[in-house]
């Protein structure tokens, strides 16, 4: 039986040189989201980045962005790829996501990440410094633990390395709020309640941007769904297998590809030549920005070693992870992902920095009309 692929949108808002016209950029972003909603895409995901005066990554708060999109759409689910959990106060993040889940009628998919850029981490939460990976991981794990506690229980408490909730020794006296044993002892607050609680119970689905074996195993064991992006199919096979095996060891029996979302750079046009001509510059702009920090290692085939001979180019990417071309070509690439990985959830990244909005909208239209129906049977 063939896997039915679920299609979503990944939107890392970038507009170099257009910061002064941010309102127009936002209008374009809304139009793209509304079109995706009307076309039957399952979800749309927004990123979190800070201090990007260069204009490459322009959403500082994906929860706030999600609230705007939720108000303008009907069915599409609202995700974050990702909330950088280590940058947030955990109770504020718990409250804001719960509020968004209520505002959207239970359409939230919670994406979480640990953070990559030092200029962001060190100016938002020094404890999240990515140069100290062990501390960064510990902070992330504790933040996620607090989120789940806060959402899953009417009242909760937490004592950990970084946070203690409630703060000890705070007395509570109010005639409209009796100091009951639910949250006090001898008149002192001993537990807290996040209000509102999420619409989805016990909490919205959790996702994590993952790549390293350690992160993959931990997410799978904890029942957190995984998001991947860069690696070619041959290198993804081991990652998908590790996720499934780790989930099985934790007592969760998953089908191949279940619980995993894959971001791919996608652009559809009437001809192969037209697709490349419209998409290449914007695509390479993103990759030049990102691989400066990440390098090219995540783009290697299984068993391939990174060497000085590897250089970033359109041809280099096209051989490894692009879904760019005619509807027939892109559909063939998706079939490969489905057949080789058991992929169930594909996130399309079309809106790379500098791509003309009209071309992004045309690509979305072609994908909706000529690619999606081959995998869903209805275009939804």
C-alpha cells in the first residue's frame, strides 16, 4: 500500500534589501499562506531568528506570526520551525503557544529547536550559548520538560538546574482566590497554573528540528516528531532508520517515515529551464547564508567524505536534494522520497530570499494543480 504524502509549507521569511518595505513583504506572506490554505495544504511553518539586519531571516516570533495567519485562514495548521526554546522563558512560551492554540481552534503544531547563531543566543539568553553544547542541550531539555508539565496539568511545579517554579516563599492572600491545597501550603504558593491551557489535550503535537544521532534518538524516545532538511536520500535513510529504531526501543512501533517531516527546496515551472532561471539565484542566496555556518557536511551522500573539492553550486544541490523543475520532474522526486524513505510529511520551501512573489505564487499554483493530486488523490 502506497504511503499518502501530507504536504505543508515551510516559510523562512527573507527579503534582503526590502526591510523598509516590510509591510508589503508581510502582505505577500499572508497571500501565500491563504493560497496554501485554500489549496488544502496540511500546515504552514514559520521560523524564529533575531537581529537579522541583512534581511535573510525576518520572523522574530513565529507564535505571533502564527496568530496573524490563523486569523486569516480556515483549515491549515500552524507550526513553528522552530521556536528556539533556549531563547524563551519557558512559562512565557507555554502561555503564548497555549493562547495560539486557543485562538486557532486547536490548529497548532509546536516546533522546537536549540539555536545555532551565537549573536542571537548571547543577546537573548547567555545560558543558551551554542559554544557550550552540553549546557545548551540541558537547557533545551529542561525547557521542554517544563512546557509539557505546564500544558498537561492544571497545577504544576518544577525544580531543575536552570528553573524553579513557583519561586519559593511567595505568599498568597486574596478573597476572590482562596489559598486551597491545590496550589498553596500554609498560605505559600507551591504550584502554578498556565492559563489558558491549550485547546488540544494534553498539549499540541511536538516537533523538533534534529540531525545528530544524539538528537534523533532523544526525540524519538520522547515521542517528539522530527524535522529534517538538508541531507540527500541516501544519508536520510540512516537518520530515518535511527528514529524508528529509537522509537521502538521506547515502546513506540512506527512505520518507516512515520513521525518525521522533511523540508525540501521546491519550485515548479512549465519547463526545467524556466524553473532554474527563476529559482537559482534565490536558492543559492539562502544556501550561501546558511552553509557559511553549517558547512557542506550535511549535504554529503551516505559514505561520502567532505573534501576541498566540494563547492556550493546549483548543480551540486540539484544532484542531492532539490525538487525543482516541471510538475513531472518534481512528482518523480517526491515518489523517490516516498518509496525510499516511506516519507509521509513533506514541507515545501519555495520562498527563498529574493524570489519574486509572482513566481512563488505560480509555483504554488502548479504544485497544487499538477503535483499534489498524484499523491493525495484529491489535491488536499
